[in-house]
C-alpha cells in the first residue's frame, strides 16, 4: 500500500492524519504544480485527477481524502480520529461534511477561480465571476462555526478529529492566498493556534512548501 502524494492542502491533510496515527506508509511523489495528476498515467488510476490517492496492494486505488482516512482508521483504530463508537463516528462525519460544504470547498474554489486561475483554467471548469461570492460564503461559514465553538477545544468537543484536520489544512493554505481567518473570530483563532502547535502540523508540510511559499 502506498500514498500517491504531492504538495497541496488535501495531500497534507492525509499526511497529518497519518502522522497523528503514527502510521508508516510508502509514498510516491507526483508533480501537482506541473499538472501530473491531471493526465495519464495518473488519471488511469484515479479518473478524478485529484491528489492524493491511496494505492492498495491489490491495485485498487482509493481517492477522496476523507475516504482514505476512513479506510486507514479501519486498519489503525487507535488513536481514533474519526471515532471509537458509532455515535462519535457519526458526529465527526457530520461536522466534517458541514465544514466541507460551508467553508473549505468555498475557500478552495474561491482561490481556484481567482488567484489560482492561471493554473487551474486548463484543468477544470473555472467560474471567475463566482470567486468573490465563494470567498464571502466561506467567511460566513467560519463566522457560523466560530459561534458554535464557544467553550470547545476542538470541532467535536474535547477530541481531535479529521474535522479539525480538514479545516486546519485548508485555512493554513488559504491564509497564503488572501483568505485569512478574521481575527475577530476569537474561538476559531484560538482553535487554529491550538492545532498549529501539534507536531503533526509541522511534520505534514511538504518539502516544496517553502519553495512555493504556501502551506501545503
């Protein structure tokens, strides 16, 4: 089994998950910046073309970051980053989905359709006219979550979960492309600082991050 890996916030999230778990996993590098993931032979394995993916020993390739993490949690249940019970797992997946719908997908597409347009215009359908609205929707989502984080250490209360990793890797990346967390959002700002001190935050950064000048 090996991780099809690259620079980027989504591959970083899986690396952070692996680091939190203490899993040792073979990694095969791909040039995301050069678009290697958007053409064969990579798309023969993962027709979605996104990074990362997980290639199993029997040749099956799993894509989608949360799916990869769910699979690894099944193999390595401790420490639990999805949940130790059916209720914990459901709560984690609920918050992860809310964060993706209200915040991270809006942030990523806001970037792809504006600052990242030159890179992405030939890789996917881009809607430059939607960029400002998506960025505003993402900030609305952060404000919504900030109000719900009052008195909570992490998104799911007192336990670190994949929901935290999804949000952290996105906001750490987008801070470098004009979408920072509003400092008036005190709960989210404190949460970010809390996650940022975890060893997995530094360990998950790709070697290319310094060269690119972005956290991925």
